[in-house]
């Protein structure tokens, strides 16, 4: 089907929120919540390095006779008119809220007399840099500050700096317009002619929280879910330097002009194809990005003023949202077809723009990570502010101080007169100026080609001018490379092993790290076999007396084992051989071999509130859409970190065989759309037994997926050679449901060739695969190991989606790592993964819900977000607590 028509159909399926009540000035609660955009900026302002992106600066050069009294009056009037400019933010019970201050006359206006300055421009640049970087206190305020700089009696500069929590780029236009009228009114001694504001920003935030939830957004959520499903999460642009783990916001920009002849040609193209200038420019930019990245699908963000409702059209505040536009260049379309596709994407996004950006992004698994999910922006008519007109003064805009790059590339375009002005802001840690200058040249060439011949194919459209061909095509392919002349090759190789053992050394069919050939070489040379476990008994039958532990042997009693929640050693022969031969024995032994630490590992037996959410034996219903069935208390091997140590390997009344009763409950709860079979491991049951369970589940119409949580691919992958299994999964498919296997690979050393082969075979039969891992001290508390594990999963077609924080389970809490260390590891993983592989969330499965751990802010607080919760209103809600060093769990953090 034509992608453009698909998007247009999706757009029609979405619905603008005409049925939602109007925004009104209703009675306010004692604590006004943050709006959705404010919530995102609140978190960003507390992350390391994020604060500098949260300041908005305006500069205006005033030449002529300045009436400073009128200026003061206009500034006072502006703050009095807009509550957002006198808003600060408090914190109560870990949740931020808005606090609106009173309007005051004679607000402080900082004045600087620099009439004696010798280098005016350098002095002004330093002042603006200082003003842009000076920290705002969100709790004390004010969050707007004004500064008047005097260079001569008839030459001043007015600087206005605001925090992003109270303003956005579009608000600068409103500030310029309102300020102009207020200054003129004060100078002429008359009342201003501004229309009264019927609502304020706090009213908008309350309306958004009250109305943009539930069914009101269901259709638009469905549109974005369809549109963004499988969308690329990383644009693979060629950078001059690698991306760092922590996003660096330093930037610079290049200004350019698309002159009148080209602009005229582009307008003529618009008329012929029924598009707008914005769509044409976006299509040209998409063509450049696709050719640079080699990707035929792109996700480009475009800011939307988000002021479609008349009540808020004239308000200052944080409304600006980003619409993610999915651009399709597959099948080598002509430029005319590309225009059609881009037009459809833009129309679809605009028709469904009421859904807050934060919720749209949640649909494609976002997380606060080293790179945002949208790396490239095209802004049309947003950031170019026409100078205000002030009586008796000549005005000109003054550029900001230090340039901040919130994204890799931000292309600002605006029609000014008969031409198009442009500014391309770029992240200087990634790009050289010369590289970005070439991007501008490609854009000019792409638009020229589009206007001249829209019938040519996108992937063969010439974008390089003759002068750039040698630099792009010849210089990068030079094979000359310097290497040490005084060292032997194996010395150089071993040095690289020590420096970065997981880096790819050989790529031929599969990646081979530097560590692997080095381990093989050492083993072959020295005749050393992997260390063997001192534990040889794989029987689950009870033993008495002496028990083997990693640290040695110990005489234990059954009472001692029960009191400390210790399960006896039980491991499959396959897994024992796998960890012995993997090269990772020293880490993997802790997964299955008992340790003395289990005797002094405090905690409780139910850290996630499973007992409280058990509706009948064998069925938990904690989250509305999900039912969790405990179908067995056995596993192929017993994990020492197991969070269900109270059940696994023991006789438990939490397991049931009455699947008819469970099915009756699920059938009476239409909100339950998926079931997870767990325990224990469901694949220790026979396929015939699993078939009997499906007999009860498959007839339930509102179930759309059946999930199986299993570590069997690590412990005994031959289980999946059962010839009856394909028919079982085919039954699920024919019932119109998805079969999903959730693997539990915690370490790359657990992924055997046998496991990979059987996963690929099942995927070919339509089974979907996800992976969840647990962060474990001494096992995988290393970003390189986990990044390699997740990358390997992706290569097999298994999508990592949870990295669980270890739980404080009695007998297993010694596996926990601190939250700070866990965040360092999560960031390190993302540094090593490509964009499409960054699909996991760092999660704490707490009794209050699944909590995504976001970061430790510069204010010393841990910021978290409810990924799942029993209350739908709490899902997506961000909260924080003071961080204590060594804290590993939410309950370790004090409230307040």
C-alpha cells in the first residue's frame, strides 16, 4: 500500500479533541500540577548538563532616545499580565507543583553602564554569556530577569532571560508584541490596547491534566502507535567525533539564505503539487538526511506552537511541542512522490497534535538517554522573531550568548521578504563547522534539483557539487595508516585487548571481539581449561550435612536453609558446560552456585507485592491490562538471585492447576489484554500441559497476546526441539493472538549457539521475542557486558526491554548494586549501543508499580517515573526522592 495513503488514512482515524471541554479559569487546588511539557523540562533541568538547555534569552539593541520609566512600566505590565512570568515551583511529597506569585510594581531591573568600555561587542558577548548561564532557583525565583546595558546615551541593549519552565520560543513573539504595546502606552500616557486574557497558564495545566487523559486521547494514541510502530530511534548521521555517554549541549550555528530565485521556484513547485513551502523544505531536508545516513526511514521532529485553541493563543508559557514526522524514502521514490509522502506525514501529525509529545514518545519506548529519540529538528517560522516597534527607537535583534544544541542538528527556516532565511544549529562535540557547511550545501542542491526536476529518483538525485566530490569520495577511501614500527603485531593486539576487550576486532558473518581470539590463543598456548565447579550434584533431591558453596563447604541444617530462604543447588548439565566453556565462568557461577552471602543477605520474601495482588491461587492481577499466571514452582536450574525464592524449588500453595477458574476470572475482566505464564518456568511443563492451559485461554476474545517468561533458552535450549511446539504456537496465531517469549539472558555468556539457533527457528514461525535482564553484582555490573548482551539479543531478533534493578529478597539482596551505580551502567550501555538497539528501560519492580529509574539530578535527588501502576493516573508520573549513597531500592530513599 502507498505509504502516503496509509498515513492519510491513519490521520483520518485520529480525531482532534473538539469534544474536550474549553479551557476555563476554574477554582484551583492548593497545589497546581505541572503541565506535561513542564514535567519533561523539570527533569531535564535536574540532570547533569541539562540545566544549560533550559534558559531562553532575548536580546534587543535600542538606538535612540530611550524612556527608561516607560521601559520599567512595560516590564512590570508584562509580568502582571502573564502569571507564568511570576510562577515558581515547589516540591511536596516528592512531587513538583506550580506556585503563582503576586504582581508587583517596580521589579528589579539590573542596569550596567558600559559607556567606558573599549571593546563594546566583546563586552556585550561576555555579559550575554554570563546572563545565559546564571542559574535560576526554581523554588525562590523569579524565573525571568531583565538587564539593561548602556553603551551610550542613545545606545542600549535590553536582555531578557527566562527559564524554559515558564516560556518557550513562540512566547518570545508574544513578549515582543505585548512589550511593544505596553511601552508605547506608558510613553504616551494612555491605557494599553491589549485584549484581556481569559485564562492563565495554570488553568491550561489543570485542563490538560483533567481532560487529556483516558478516552479523550484514545484515537490519537492509536494514530501515533500505528505511525511510530517500528520507527527508527537513531539517525545514523556521519559525525566527526563519536557520541559520548552524557549528552553534551555545546553548540554553534551557521546562517544562510535561500535567495529569491530559488524561493520563487519552490513556491511554483508547491502550487503544482498542492503542498506548502514547509512541506517542500522538509522534503528537501529529509532527502539530505537520508542520503547522509543511508536510511530509507527517518524520524524528524518539527516544533508546533501548540496554540490551536483560541483561549491560549496569546499566553506566555511552555506550550511548544514537537511533532515526530516519520518520513519514508523506501522503494526509491521520485521527488514528486517524496513530496506526497512528506505532505501526508505532516497532515497526519497536525491532525493528531493534541496528544502531548511526552505520551507520543512513550509509544516508542523513550528514555532519558545519551541521545534523545529525535536527533534532528526542522523548525518553520518558530525561532525568527520580528523586532518589536517602539516609538522613538530603532531596534535590531542581538544574538544569544553561548549557543546551546539540544539536538544533533536543528534547522530553523523562515520566509523573510522574498527569500528564506536559515540557521543550522549543530552539536559541536559531534560535528566540525566544515561538515555542517557541507550539509547546507547539500540542502541547497537538493531543493534546486527538486524544483528543476521532481521526476528524478531520490537516491540518485545529485547532491554533490564538483568541488565536494573528491573530499567525499576519494579522501575517505585512502588506505594509508600509521602503525608502530618498533612493536610486534601480537603485542599491539594484546594491548588493545587490555584497553577495550569487547570492541569488534573481526567482522565476517558475525562480530568477534578482541577478547575472544585472545582467550582462545591463551588457552591453546597454556593448555588451561575453564575452571570447573566444585559442585557436581545436579539432583534436586534434598541433601543433608555438608553443602558446597562458592567459598567452600559448610555443614548446614534444613532449618538453617529455610530460615535464610536458601534453595539447594540445582543446575542443568547443559548450563554447567556452557558457563565452563564460555570464558565467563568467574561471573556466571554466581547465577547458580550457592554462596555464604546468602546466609547474611537481609530482605523479605515478597518485594513486589505479589501476595496483595493475588486474586486467586495462581493468578495475580496487579496491572489492569496484564494477568500473571503462576503455572509451576520448578525451573530447569535455580537462580541464586531469584525474586520468587519463596516458591521456586519448594511446595507452594501459590501455584494452581485450576485453569478453568482462572480463565473465568480473566473472561470477566475485559481490560485484561495479555497473560504472562510464569512461575517457575512454564517450559519445564510438557507441551501437552501447556496446550491444556491454552485450551482455557485462547477462547477469551479480549486477550491479544500470550507471553511465556523463561530462562530455558539459557538452561536447556534443547527443550525447544520438541516437534509439538510449532503446533502450540500455531494455535495461538490462528486464535488471532500474539505468541511472545520473554527470555531471561543476564549475560552474553549465557547465549549459546544452540539457543540462538532455536530462537531464530521460532521467530521464523511467527513467535515474538523480548528479553529482560537483572542487574547483578559480580555477574553483569559492567556496561560492556550488558551492551554486548543486548547487542547480541538484537542480532537474534530478541528485543531487550527491561533491565531490572536487583530486588531486596531475603537470601539474594547481596546481588543488588546501588542506584547511582546502576544509572552509570545504564548510561554506559547506551553509549555502546546503536540507536536502534536502545530499547531497554532501567526498571525497579516495586510493590507500588514498575518504576523507571531516570537519573540522579544535580540537586541530589533521584528522579523516577511510573512505567506501570495499578492507578492509570499515575502511569507516566515523575517523582523524586533525596538520594542516599549506597541506596539500592525505593524504600532506601527518604520521603520529602
